[in-house]
C-alpha cells in the first residue's frame, strides 16, 4: 500500500478493511517520512509500528462482528 492511500483509509468515514500479515488492523497514525504506520490489531488490541508497504487493503467492510 502507498502512504497516501493509507492516509485516505485512516481519514475515511467508511470502514475499509486493512490487513497486516493476514490479520486485520486499524490504522492509528502514519509517518510519511519514514513510510511507517502505527496500527492496532483488531483481535488482539495490541499496537505496533509497521512498514506501510506491508499493509494490504481488503476493501469496504459492510458488517462488523
């Protein structure tokens, strides 16, 4: 994923699925200079810093469990 798209997803009013290593995450913050994102695993609730390139957009989320 590119930094600009990650920022669009983070600011979107819609819920857009994003995965990191096959786990869904929520983008908390982006550092464009370092090309990193601060993300929270949805299931585990722990927060980590990752390379934005390793994030994968899965599309709009229509239902939240």
